[in-house]
């Protein structure tokens, strides 16, 4: 199996964390690709050219959630993705993915030249993100032992990692102590440290 990715893509990071949790790291070849580059090796496989994309034989799978469900099936152990039917879990997973989407839109907009940024978009995303931070501070509890890794928790942890990396929602830790303790438990995991976004891997326009 091959995962097309960029080191700083939060969606690819979610997939890499799920692969690690399933012990599938060795089975997953990582192929780093440029974004918004017509010469990318990914484009002949997936016309959108977005990452992550998982390729296994004839199967070309995009969307982080579907890739994680596929990795779940390959691992055959406790799934990371909620099963349709477990609607409360499906709902909280969808909220976590929407949170990651909002963080990603915000960080993407902030990487544009200052005079090109949309104040409307920045305000809308900041409001959504801050509401979700307040929500998670109210409903999450710092894990007593090893933090539970599933699609929902990983999306939240990766979203918070993006905020910290791009220095958005600065000082959120001052007001949201429960969420801060929760995220500290995740950030201490080796796979979280190994996949953290870096300035070296940063591409101003394409992530
Ligand atoms: N809904 C997709 C989002 C994937 C996505 O937005 N990927 C970004 C990188 S984080 C991308 O490839 N962007 C390239 C582009 O927009 O041209 C998922 O869940 O995987």
C-alpha cells in the first residue's frame, strides 16, 4: 500500500497516526508529493491532486476518513472509524472532522499574503474554531492512561497541532485547562512527535 502525502498535511497526518496505531507502518509506503504541481506523480492517479491518497493495486482511495476505514479493515483489530449505526459516535466524529476542516481553512487563509486575506473568512473560521475549543474543553477529560486513538480523537489532536504550529488561537491554553491537559497526553505520544508539522517541510502556497 502506498500513501501519497505531504509532511504538513493534517489529513495525511491523521492517516499516518491510524496506520501506526494499527502497526501498519511497515506495510505503508510513504510517497511525498508536491501540491498544485501539474508534474506531480499523484495527478495521473487522482485528478484532484489532493493528499492523502492511498493506492493499493487498482484501488485509489482519497478522503482521510475512508483511508482510515480501509486501514481498519486491513488491520482487522479495533476500528478507528465509527461504524454507521453507532450514530452518537458518527456524530462526534463528524464534528471533529469539521473542526479540523475549519482549522485548515483558517491556516490556509493565513498563509496568503496579508493584503489578499479575506477578513470575513478569517473571522468566520476563528469564531467556529474558538467555539469548538470551548466545546471540547467542556466535554473531554484528560486520559488517565494511554490516550484513546480513534478517528475523532486524532482529528481533534491534529487540529490543535495545526493551530499551535501556525500560531493561531494563541494563548488558548490560559483559558482551556482541561483541553490543554488532554492534548498534552496526545502530544507526548511518539507518533504525534514523529508527524508534527515543521517549518522545513512548509511550502508557503501548497502546504
Ligand atoms: N477532505 C479531504 C481533505 C484533503 C485536503 O484538503 N488536502 C489538502 C492538504 S491538507 C490538499 O491536498 N490540498 C491541495 C490543493 O488544495 O490543491 C480529506 O479528508 O482527506
